[in-house]
């Protein structure tokens, strides 16, 4: 995902052309050049194992969830949407933190994710980069890249030599998980948003580097990747078309979380642009807006969710169906956490993304809206060969409606009419009627009752014609279809609309069915029969169930009730013809003999309705028998009482806290001889500093967390000020000392990534006296590198200039430290990014198992008296029973506008970075598996006060964010070492 989507949006809008009528064409099946024929495609859609499929996918980043046992939870939740795929990025900079040394171990192993995807029944679109963007540190590029000279993301041989080992390594992992090898991977994407380019002189270049693209495809090939390759152009710009199937990005709702109802108009039709650029391949949106990022000083994800909530899904996702989109990947479906300094400076610890599945793995309403749509498409195969044939704007005089008509190009009869407000931001409802084409001629709907429908603001509907639901021929339906199933020969169709709306379903049949309302008010159902068509009009309430003889059962429900229905198997083969109503989540359903075993999550007493074949004689929910009774329409109902036992949650504020000073560097006697000497006189960075030695952290192997600089000087005499130019990324801060004398701080603000500072020395320096200037700076993550050929990710962290006022001392030397060991980092299990350069962290004091009994006692609510750093530790135990899912977070309450920066370490894992004055994040979800739910936990906090008067936390709480019974089963704690004294640490 890219921050420049506004540009992309404009470009796409400029490109949007008038719709063109498709000459119906027979499918031309195409396959990759290497002979595999498991995943193929034609001009309409993909085929997997010979069957045509809509690829409805959600983006998930395994690297943003360091608990392997929780992948299955997320993936089952995605599967339950009716999706069939997930798309992943792999972050090169994490797994090759030291050049040439790959870390695919423990939480960085991709195999458990692939295995979980397979277990959940999802395919995988693998997107390993080398560049990913993803609002991540370096956009995926490694920190050591700062020392590889020249342009990145083009065919510069220095860069080629840098990425080849990585693509070989990750490519082989992907290759062995391909569908052709029995794994879940169906598509692979080299690079990402390779759409804007720079010349060597830094000027913009309209042309991509096709040699780079060729090298990447060759490297994929060499690694054994044989599934089709795809690209993700940042707009339909026709870049990287040498892949098998061209694809692109779209973020139509924008990112204006400040003004969340300011929806821009979507570009009308990608379809025409798609036909221009890639007429022989399916219309594929590799990233479609599923939320929004948020930045330091931003609005928070709950506010962003107002911009991209269920209404956005209703309006904009349906607009992509109007463009006959046949691969749709929602970015993000689950965002996760920028734990361990994984963010770029444009984001903070939470990567919640206001996605359908929240960072704490709970489900937002938008999840349920997506479920309605994905389920519908999964049972509507004619959509897969449909193309837009007509657009009716203002179909009814004065209305604000636009209707796109899609026609099945292969079957030639089925149509889909997508009805929406012409301007998505429209706040008034609009009335409309519509002329539809059916197999028995044109009809104007509504046919019964009122002359017009009302389309509410922020809504969109899909009307179908000549739609087969099993053996039932639906002539048209203005009620939306969620799903249908053929169960023991009876077709069950689930229809929905907003409460109070009326809609129609017309069935083409010669049978004189009796209209039998089995549930709901009979007066809400009106019907009309001709020799060929039975038309029903229903005023939609909570639930109306209508039986048409023994053949057809219609559920007409309002939207909120439709959310309750789950289809465990959306496969059209009808192998598991089961629909379940009820529950927070249905994970799995399977027959064992005559028992239908269901698993999932509930959060309250739930009445399940089970719509299943008669062969089902008994039912279980999470293994417990469910007693049921027969309903009037032949289904089963059973009540389940949810048990969510109370657990003891420690009051973190009242725990016994221990602390130490974590800035020994500013005590007179501190010895920094073990630090790296910053003595380079050449940098590969194209920004050349004025300093006598290079003071860029990445030149010395330090790429994240806090960085400390110490300059040793002999005074000339009369020095009065110290001036510097320092850079750390948006919202960074720093503090400066002369020996043990505090000179001052730059507390930071949301935007500035660099600062020019001037600080008064304590007094004029005496000639010949020795001085050490200590600078503690924040590092907000490596920048991304959006343009091909750009070197932005090398943006330095450190000093590009310094000077003294009054006199110029003699430099003895500069010392620097970040995390212990730099690229040869200390903690293989938690990765190179997890640690920063603070004394306590270099020593490993953030790890569990340290004997801190000799430390002094103090609470972080008492805090630190002046500027500096203190490091706090406490322990507590949790005992959460099996069979429940209670996501938790560490919350700091409301902000007090103090310049206080806090890093949170839970059992050694860096799981949050809090800035009290900049924000916005105050609540830090920590997953089970990082938190030990059955035993002891170590919580460590670094408090960095940039205030003369000191600073303290106002509150600290461990909060249970949600209580459901069910869950994914046992979640093992992520493996990571406990404290042992670190040899060579300083
Ligand atoms: C590649 O790296 C070398 C050595 O650092 C440098 O001299 C050369 O200019 C670089 N090439 C390019 C094209 O940037
Ligand atoms: C169309 O939108 C305008 C502006 O919001 C509104 O005044 C008008 O009533 C709408 N027309 C219909 C038929 O709903």
C-alpha cells in the first residue's frame, strides 16, 4: 500500500473512459510459459484446478503477527467471510537483517503460516518484494542497504547483487508451497507498486526499468516459482505488464480520517482502462481499500473506521463489481502490529488499519458486510464471465442514481445491475425504478406495490436477472442474495435488504406453488402469479420465512439479521449443504457420521438455527452436544449458553515495580570504549554530510530504536553553544548533554523528521578541558522508497552537521551505539528490529528471568524527576482458562501532553511505542502468545522524559478487550530466550 494514492487516484480518474460494449467472446484459456496448468486464466477470470473462480482475498502480513498459533485464528475468520484467498507480503529487511544471513526461524518461519492457510482452506498470493512498501521499515528494504551505493529498485548492478540472495531464499520457500506442489500458493507477485520512477540524476522518469523486471521474473523462475506472476500497479498505468496477469491498486475512499464522510467520487469505471491495458487477462485489483493507515499525531483507527466502515464496503466494493473485477484483494483484512520497531516513520505501533478484523482480532461490523458480498459472489458463477454493457445514469428523472448493467458474456442471459448513488458522498436517499432485461422481456421494477424503490445514502444494491439457484430459476430479485443452497432437494435462498424496505423476487416456474409464510407476518408478503412467473414482494422485517411447496424455502431478513448467517462451505459442489444462523463466528462444520460438528465463537447466549440435510441427527458446538428442536420450516434450533468466566486481571498500577536509571552515559565516569567508533570518512549515502566523520547510524549497522552518539572533544576555550542538524524520521525527538549537564531537548511534533538545534553549554569551556557531548535520539524507522530508482530508504538517522559557537574544540572521536551488536544482533528469536540502543535494552534487562531484586522500587506512575531515561520492570501472572479468547491490551489512559516517550516490552518483545504529547495511540494490544496466559509475565517499560520537570505515566492498565467463548485452541507462547548476562554488553 502506498501513501501516494491520491496521485494514483487522479491518474486513474483521468484514465477512466466511457464504457465500451464488449463483443461477447468465447473464453481463451491461457497458461504460464512453464507448462503448469493448475492455475490458468482467460480474459474474464482465473481457473484453479480447472474450475473458474473469483479470487476474493484479504491481505495479512505474517510479520506483523509474531504468534504462529494465531495465524489460524485470523485465517479461519477470513475463510468464514466466504473468501478463498489471502495475500501476504514478506519483509526482506527482517529476515536478512545481516547481509547474507537469513532468519527463517521461530516467529519468522513462513511455513506455519502456509500450513495454517492450507488448514483453513485458503489459497495464498505471495508477494515477497524485494520492495513491498506496506508502511513498514524501509518498505521492506534492509538497513544494510544504506551501504550499497546507487539507486535501488532498478537494474543498478549493486542493487541486483543485494536482492538476489533474498529472492532466491524466499522464492524457494514460496516455490515449495505452490499449489502445484500440494501447497496453497496460487499466484506470486514480484515487486510492488512499481509505478513511479527516477532517473539516476533524481529527475522523474516516465519509464519503468524493464531490465529490472526481467531480472526479477528470471529470479522467480530460477527459484522454482511456476504459478502465474502478477503485478500491483499503483494505478492502471500499464506498468510491469511482462507478468502473466496485470493487476493494480485502488483506494477510492481516500485517507482523510479527519473528515470521515468526505468520500471522494470514485473513478467511474476501471473496466475501460483495464480493457486498454490488459484485455486478455482478468480484471485484477491486487489491493483494494480495506481501511486506512494513520500517522503520528493522527486521528486513531476508530475515527478512520468512520471513513471506511460498512457503508464504504457497500458502496465502493460493489462499484468494483460494476467493473467486473474478478480478483479482489482487500488491503488490509487484518493489519496487526508494528511490534519491534517495524513501522516506517509514517505510522505507529498499531497497524490496525481500521480493517474488518481489528488488531486485537475482534470482528468489526464491516466484516459482516463483507461476508454478505463475498458469499453472494461465491455462489454466482455467471459473474465470473460478466462484463459491463450499459450504464444508466439518472434512470429515473431527477434521481441521483447510477446503474451499471453487467451481462454474462459466455452464457449470454444472466445480468447483474449494480445500483448506487452517482455521488458516493450524497447524504440524501434517492428514489428509483429500473428497467431490467429478462429472458421473458424487459420489466420495470418494482412490479408490485409502490412505484419506486429508495436507495439510502451510502448504500448500493445488486439486482440479478435469470439467476439460477440450484434448479430454481430466479427471473429477477431486487432483494439482495446472500447465498443459496440445495439441501435434500429443496433450494434455500437467503435474501436481505435494510429494515423496512420492500423488495421483490420473481421465480420463473410453471408450478402453482402455495405461498406459505412460516415465520414473520403474512401481511408483509404480497404475491402475484402468472402462468410462467411467481412474483413475491416482501416488506423486510427481522425475518420472514416463506415456503413454496417442498421445493423452495426463502429467508428474507434485514441486514443485521443477515449478518448472523454463516455458510461453512461456499463451494458450488454442494458437498456440505449447510447454513448456520447464530454465533459471533463459525469456524468449521463437518459431518462425522450423522453428527454435524460445528466449531466457532459465541459472546452471548445464542439460539442457533441449523439448516442442514436430514442426515444430520445430532449437533455439537465446540464438541458439546447441542439440543435442538424442529422449526415449522423443517430446520433445527438449539440454544447455547455462552460461558465467559471472569479472570483475575492484575492492577498494573498497584504491582511492585523496580527501576534503574537507563542513562549512565551522562554520568561523568561512563566508559564508552566498547562502543563502535564512528570513524568513517566516506558514506555511500548520496547526501554527504559536513561532519568530519560520518554520523549516520546505518553506516555503522544500527537501524532501529534509540541511537546514542557521544562526541569527545578537547576545548579550545570559550565554546558557548553546540549546534546540530539531526534527523530521525517524523515525530522523532532528541536530548543533548554536555557531560552530566543537560543542555536541552527537541520534543518532536507529528511532521518534522529533522531538526536544527542550538544549545547553550553550561558555561564557556576552559581551554584544554575534556568534554563529551551525548546525544540520545529516537529512530522512527527507516523511510520507504516509493519511487523506483529512489534512495529514500537510506535517509540518514543521525547528524549531518554540527558546530560550536564561541570557539571550535578539537575532536578526539565520536562513538555510537544502537542495539547491541547492530546487524549481528543479540536476540535471534525476536529479530534485529526488536531492540534499540538504550542501556537497559543493550544489557538485556527487558528480558524475562532477570533478577532485579536489588533494583530500587518505584512505580512508573511516580516516574522520572527530570530529563533522562528510567527503565521499569514488574511481573504478574495470568491464568486464563482454555476455551475462551480474551484479547488484552496495555492502556495508558488519556494523554497529558507531557513530552514522555515509552517503549513497552512484554516478555522481551517490543510491543508498543507511546508518545504522550504526539499520540494518538494510548492502547496497545498484546496478543496471547506474547502475553503468557498461563503463568508469569514480565512487563518492562522505558520512560524517556524530555521535560525539565520530569514525567510519569498517568495510568497503566491491563485491559480485557473482548470476551468470547471458543477461539482457535491452544496458543503456545512465542519462543524467545530469557535473560542471561550478555557477554561484551555495555
Ligand atoms: C556500485 O558501488 C560501487 C562501490 O561502492 C560504486 O563505486 C558505484 O558507483 C556503484 N554503482 C552504481 C551504478 O551506483
Ligand atoms: C438528488 O440530490 C439532490 C442534492 O442532494 C437532492 O436535493 C435531490 O432531492 C435528489 N433527488 C432525488 C430524486 O432524490
